[in-house]
């Protein structure tokens, strides 16, 4: 019983880091994140849910991030979303 309680406590302690303020799949450079937040764009409408790992449709124009050519961004519902330019997958969402 003690082992189960200990294992549960460890799992709960580790899961706390999962619920951080920002969801990041890859290591998006901090200057890129700061740029996106400092330079909001007109919001776009994306059909379906936008989540980490989902691909943004080809018809949505991504705004390039200066000094970070691997990433572009959009705003959906006033939320900045950073996307990989390589595969158009969402890699960062600010909450």
C-alpha cells in the first residue's frame, strides 16, 4: 500500500510541470516568443481545434519571425501560436 501511495505521489509531483503556463513542444527560442507576443497580428480563423502538434492548414498565412526563420506565427482568438515552417505544426501556444 505504501508503494502505491509513494508511486502516486511521485506521479502527481511530476505531472505538475506538464501544466505550465505555456505549452511548448520544441525549444522555441525565447526571443522568438517575445517577438510574437510584442507583435500581435490580426486573428485568423482555423477550422477545428488548434493544439500542440496539429498542423495549420495551407490556406492560413503564417507571419515570419525575424531572426527565427524556422518559425512563423498566427493569432487565434487573441492567442499567439508559433508554428514550424517546415511542417506547419503548432509548436507553442501561450495560455
